[in-house]
């Protein structure tokens, strides 16, 4: 479907498909993006009102959560006022008209320094929006500011804290985006994933994280970590919001050499029309030796619950590439990170924090032969996962081995998200319960290439059964 057609029809769908019970004024900052768009369209909420509610929430919780690098109050207010005037005239730019959005701070936004989670040596002052930001504006979004990231979207933690428990990591590298949405500071946020940097923070923070097929959303204007693995993704409060955002963001972009040419769809409409119970594959070989007893027990409980409602389950056997794909992912990421950072690294080695420094140093030592072999394994693993998905709607597995770990010196274990990242397949994290410590638990669904429509329909079906309604107490 043409992206512009979606921009003109998606909002009307949002006005009817996602209505929810009236919420108290105090809860306005926890409205979903679809609810905000609907209320703005029917005149019960204005873009300025929702922005001011978000800014008030930022004032309340940001001193504890530390999700933001920069909040553009003046710029956001100017945009919201313009959108409010348009709404009064019955004019709507698209399905996100007036919806507040945060942008991970490796993504270009003019007037806002791209810090890359780093010191002045790596700051950039872009003159144009990244393509994904431009498409959000085209859809009517209000860009609130830049959210905290680990240094160069790698593993050195940002200062952000988990709103469910401030002593626990929110995950990374899209730390601020996940924590900001989870704590009610904005309705949507952009992040990126090279290993597990969208799904894992979403899972740790109790929200939805959507990573589409590699190249489905343009990465033009995004600081790379690994061109072969980097995905732009979305943080949201519901699967429907993820579909709404993806419809605005997806589509080919000549400015990104990795941009996909596959046709897009009206993801909202398809998701709403497809309500059948899914057929899910259980790849125990991916998580059985990694996940904790609590995590595996929770997944088993979820699978049983879904099966009682009509979902078909079958175990997926391990392919030949099962034992080598993690190493291939690590090697590709190291070589491509080294290729990007080589010149800057040579003059600023001491400014790189330990994790990203180690990645670059390792990458500079890896031979072309080893890199070529890793790329071959990547193709073989992608083929194997696609074959495993034959006859299935999605694979079902945990997002992370445990809930968000205690401490702020790590962003957690990304290994269970690596399969979807290495294979470039669409994946989504959905909150599914609470741990014994009261931290969010989540399931992960992985679908075939460019099967976001089916992934979202499956995720929405699961979301309705799981009925997760908890919020952080911050």
C-alpha cells in the first residue's frame, strides 16, 4: 500500500478501532497513541493539552528516571500549537497527529545535538531530519526531544533507570526511549536494535517493542553500529500503537543503501481484520540453556494459556546453524563497528568507554576471511529460521533470560534477541506478567521476512489474552 494513502486513512481507523474506557485526567499521560489520535480528532483533547500533560509528567519523574538528553519544550510547543490550529480546521496530517514522540539520541533531528551517548568528541549537529523522524513529522507527531542511549548504541550503560525499580537496569541501548514510554513521559519513541536494543528494554520496562524486518524502516540519518544488523524500531504502549507507528515509518528510502523495496501494507487494517488464533513454534533450543527457571516457567504458562484459547503449538527443532549464529553475530558487529569508528577511534581511544572500545579493538583485528565466513553463517541462519517458520505464524520465546537485572553497570543479556536481529526478521516484545520481584516479564514473537502484518495480528491476539494492565508505581 502507498505510504501516503496510509497516512490519510490510518487515523480514521484509529478513531474507531481502538476506543477505550474514559480515563481520569490524572491518567492522560498513559493514553495510548491511538487513543490520543482519536481524542484529538473528536475534539476531546488538543495537541497542546497532551503535550503539556507529558511535560508535567517529565517534570515529575525525569529527576528519578533520567530518560532524556534534551527536552525541546519550545519546539514541541510550537509544533503542538500548529497542529492544534489544523485540528480546529478539521485538517489532520496523518495517524499520529498530535502524538508526543521521543527520539533515541543517535537519530538526527535538526536543532538538537546528536550526542551518541558520548562526549563532545562525538557530538554531531545535523542539518536535516533522519528519514524516520521526517516521516513521523509527516504523520503529525510532536517531537518532544532526544532520549538517552548507551555510548554509540553499544553496551556501556546510560544513566537511565528502570521506572519499575530504580535500582534495576532499563536495558539498552535504547534505554531512555523504553523508560520514557513506560513511565508516561511520551506515548511513542524511536529506538534501534543491533542485538537486543529494542525488544529487551521494552521487556524490562513492561511495554511493547517492535523491530520490523531489516530495512523496513530507513536508517538514513541514524549513527550506525553495524550496517548489516542495525534496525530502527518502535516503543509503544500497545500492539495497535506499534502498527500505527510502523505504517507511518515503513517504506523504501533511496538515502539508505539497506532500505527494503518490499511493498508496505496498511498494518492497522490488516491487523484488525485478522483475528484467528495463531500457529506458534516453540524453539526451546534458543532459550532452554540460557533462560532462568522463572522465565521458562512463565513462558510455559503463557503458552498453555494461549493454547487453551485456540493457539496451536509445536516444538521447532534446532537447525545446523544453531551452534554458530551467536558468534557470527558478534563478529559481524565488531568488524562493522570498527569500520565505522576507525578514524575517530584512532584519535580518541581514551574517550571510548570499555564495552564499545573492546568491540572496536576486536573488530580491527578480525581478518576478512573470518568476516566473510560470518556473513555466510548469517545467510544460512536466516534461511534456517525461515524454513522453521514454514506453516507457522511466529516463533514464541522469551525476550531475555531474566527480568531486568539489579544494578546499573550492565544493560542485560541480549542473546535471546540476537536470532531476529542476525536474520533480519520482524520481532515484537509484549508484556506478559510480573516476576516474583514485581518486575515485568515478556514474550517475544518472531515472524518471516516482511510478515509484519501477520506478526502484528498474532501479537494483538496474544496481547488480548495476556491482558497485561500493570504500570510502574513511580
